[in-house]
C-alpha cells in the first residue's frame, strides 16, 4: 500500500528509519479529537508509533491483501506521507491501545497519472491507508477514522478525496459507499482500476 518509494524522501540511520524525523513531523500535524463511548479518534503522536506498526502489519497480513510488512517498510510509508503536502494521520485508541489508523496526503499525482484528467491535484487528498485491529471491527472505528480524515481535509481546503480498495473487500466498499464515495470512471465510462493490481478500484467523494 506504500504510495511512493522515492528513497530520496526517506531519512535513514544505520539502514534504519530515523524515528526522530517521524516524531518531528507528527508534532506538526493538525489537531483532531473525537471521543466516543468505547474509543477515541485523534491525531497520531510520538508514543503511537509502535502501536501503529502492529495494527498495520496485522491488518494487511489478512485477506484480501495478504501482504507482509516489516517495521522499516511501515515507517517508510509513514514518512513518505508525513513529508508530503497536507499530511493527515489519525489513530483510533481504546483503553490506551491503538486499534486503528488512517493516513494520507495531498495526492502525489506523479504516482497516479491515470487519474490526472479526473481530478484537480491541488485540491485532492489521497487516503493511503485505513486499518483496524481485527478485534475491533464492526464497531464504527473505520467509519470514524475516515470521517475524521474527511473533516481535517475539508478544513485544509481539500475539495475531493480519493482512495483505493480491493473490490472483494465487501465491508470496506460498504463503508466507503455509506460515506458518499463512488467508484471513479474514465472518459469511456469504465471503472478505473489499478494498473498494477486490477482487483483494486478507485473511489472518490467531493467534500468541498
């Protein structure tokens, strides 16, 4: 799910990600907090990093993704997004445990040239990741994370949000439809699929 692998944007120390760089960028994120009955949605902070890695690795090891991510790869993905234009990173927390996450940034259109004629890059945000601990699904965590992302993006002048998910992920598709997302189509009215992963579809919603 890493949306960019430009190593020039990655700060390393002894072949490891320099966490101090990530911490510094986390401190610059816009504030957000929504406290519910069983969990809270808030801006990601320094002490969340290990919990974020754990949720990310577990969530994307499951179908339909079946992906294996080591700590360094997750940190690289975090750093890419935090270093980009208009970054957003939220976590869901329950009883001092990270149970979900979402992050993204102003869409790096060079990574998505096939979307260029369907969006205005300067006012579009790309949700790179949404993940929820398997023990906390069907409790509204994913919806609350995505709503929080949408609110922060709107506050920052974003007018459209784009994301990608697998067509076979019925729960995710239903979640995004419930928030107003629709499948993106090209100029010939065909569904826009990912060139590298044809089972993954692009969805968008106007928020401005």
